[in-house]
């Protein structure tokens, strides 16, 4: 598998640094993994979470080969990093996944009681090596799945198209092998995937990490929303300790999304959604916040289905809800004020995102940048947020005053309300 040419230009000092990281990570991994296994083995009874249909999963001894290959790629990913930041963030993801999994293995140990068939040859040797340090514990979240996602994401952008397709297939085989080698039950896979995505989100490939520059907000409304969403997340999380059916663990997904949303309102801000200027988001953000985005979309439909998608404010300038793909062709430019919504793929107009948190006090620097974008934007231009009631309306009111279209903010609000849009403006932001 050949990486792109920039890999071969990697600074030797960076490779030496990667070797030092591996000399730290490898012993730490096996020590903590073995300790969690040993502690679970000392318990009188360790529960097993399994669906009835899992008994139909076949045992394919040969899949121990892709299963073991993850160890090789673990090291390759560190050594193939093209910058110090990329290497640091990869190590951060490794440690995040390992530490959280270690805590889960100790606090909530699970086991798999299936007895593997006898295997011979290379597969038998690899199973024997695995059995030298592994025990039937350390199940959920699957650290193997979490690391597979982290390593897959780290290397996928570095490969030519042909090899990238092979890489996708091999990583899929690695994920499948945790079942076909009878190392894990099914519930361990989504739990491990959630852990891997969280690690990717916490240490993103590009941009500012969500935990950087965190400051507790003084906005009372934002703190109220943080308490509501965070409390709902904690409530859902607590349900995983009360249910007996294995599917109850699936509520971890919306629970984590709500907890992260609460943290965003408490001071993390719009950067928690990792939205890019073109309206797209990171892979981790897409999946982690997917339950919330489904809810937000249903909420948008419930509030705006009787209203026109957009209304005309001045010549060539429109205010509206977040547009559908078919509606983007009506505009030369779309200025998007949402943090939580994702731009339709292959939009027919140029997209500019200036993410703000819904219902919270807007960031003045973001408003200023978006106002400048309206001045420079070709017409027709759509200014949108989720419903077209608040964030986008505040931006248009600001632009109307700054451009001289109206005398003051009160006149701007009157002009906007004449369109019939039930907007809400912030009185303390001019």
C-alpha cells in the first residue's frame, strides 16, 4: 500500500518522534488492557450482553489476519504523519480512546462466553498469540473498532484513489473480524464506533479543537439551554444502567450528542459542530450530532411548513429558513448562520457559513464578518438560519442599518416584519 508522495518527504525527526511515541504508547496499551482484563477476571460474575440472532454469526478463522493487522497500522499511522500537529492529534485520539475504554472496562466489565473452534496453520498461531495476553473481557466499547476508525480516518486522505478503495475495504474487514473471530458481541461495535468518532471530534484533523479556548458563558439564556440539553443527556445516559435489554445501550448515541450540545451552550460555542465555511462538517461531527440534526430538521418542518421558504427584504436580498437542495438554484450566494445544519451536497450556489448557536447571544465578530459578506455578495443572496426567525433576521437588521437602507434598528425590524416573518431580534445588539 503506497502513500502519496508527501509521506516520503516526512522529516526524519518526525519519524524519530513517532518512534518515541510508540515506545510510550505500546507498553501503556498492553499494561492497561491487561490490567482491565485481570480485574474483570477477579469478579465472581461478569455479565454478557448478546442478541439472540448473534448465534447465527459464523466463525471465520482466517479473519484473525485482518484483526491482527490493526496492530501494524497502529504504528504505521503514527510514523506516516506528515506534520507535528497531525501526529500530536493522532496520539491524542489514541489516548482518548484508550483511557475511556479502560475506564469502561473497569467500571462495567462484560464478557463473551463463546468457545472458539480449534484452528490450525497461520490462523491458529495468531489465535494462540492473541490468547497469550487476551481474555474474554474488555468488550464494550470495542477498542478495536474505535482504533480502526481513528486509523482509517488518519490514512484515508493520504492514498491515491485506487489504494483508497482497497483501504476502505480492508478497514471494513477489520471491523467485521471482531464478530467473525468471536472476539466481540454486536453491541460492542456501535459503542466502539461512538468512542472512535468522539476521539476524532476531540482532536480534529483541521481547525481548532473543541476544548480549546473554552470559557463559561455569561449569557443566561445559553446557560439555561446548557442545563436543559445537558440534563436530558445525563437522563438518557442513566437509562443505560437500568435496562436489561442490550438495545438500551444504543441510547448512548443521543445521550452523548445532548451532552456535547449542553457543553457547546455552556461556553464551547459553535466550533463544537466543526462546520466549515462551505457549510460542510467534519466526519465526526456528522455522525455524533446526527440524532440532534434529525430532531432539528423535524422541528424546522413543524415551525415553517405553512410559510414560504424565503421572503424578499430588498432588491436581490432574501431572508429564509435553511434551504432544500432544490431551492439553492434560486440564489447566487447563500449566507448561512447555523452551526447545526449541513449545506446540501452539490449546492448550485456559492455557500458561506458563519456559524452561530441558536437562541444564544450572537458572537459580534461572526456577525461583523457575515455583514461584510452581504456587502460583497452577488445578488440574489439568501440569508438563512434554521427557521429564518432569529440569527438570519438579526444579521439582515444589522446590514440594513450599516448599509443605510434604514435609519435605525427599529426601522429595520419594521421592514422585516412587513414581510410577515415572525422574527425575533436581540434588543441589545446593534
